[in-house]
C-alpha cells in the first residue's frame, strides 16, 4: 500500500526543513494556517517504532518549527498531537506529529478542541480517589 507522506511529490516540494532522519511540511488540510506535520524519514507507523535518534530529530524540528511559527505567524501558543494507532484515529500509517500554532481569538478550529479532547465532557465530577489509586497502581505495575 502506498504511503502518501513517502510518495507524494507535492509534499517533497513543500517540505519546510529536514535533518538527517526527519522532515516537516505543512499539512494539506490545515486546521489553522501554519498547521505543520513532523515525520521521520523512515516509514514507521507508531511512536514506539521510532528510534531514539528519530525522536531527537523530530524534537529538533519541533523546536525549530515553533520558533519559525512565532516569527512568521505570530504564534502565541501551540497544540501538539499525534494519533497513535488506527483505534486512536491514525489515518496515515506514517508517524506524524501535528503542530498547530495558536493565537488568542484565532478561528478555524471546528473539530479540534483540546479541552473537549483532554477533559471529560458533561459531568465534571472527579473519580473516587480509590479508583484513581487502583488505576495508578495498575499502570505502575506494568512499567
Ligand atoms: Zn511513509
């Protein structure tokens, strides 16, 4: 199966920056202007598939892109996200970190609302502390 990030000439043409093992380019369906993706050059799907060198390379480009987005677009904040696995909404099987530059009062955010994504909608009742401790213990036991 073809990979759009590896085999689309337009992406090569719009690549912003590369380093030894990673590259960054503006996505074709930006949520906001400057919405950028950072990928490893190697075609791997999941974060856990990345080597340490690739993670460091992606971080290097993330920092560079953020600096540039502050300068060029006046970014005041950022959303960072990746969908890790099909069940988490990953539609392209090539790891990609989303960088979304944000400004106070910006528009164009229709489906992505971090507070809805990261916070339970509806009830804001905290979970019982004992339940949270069990969750903590289960995760810690699996480390
Ligand atoms: Zn690929």
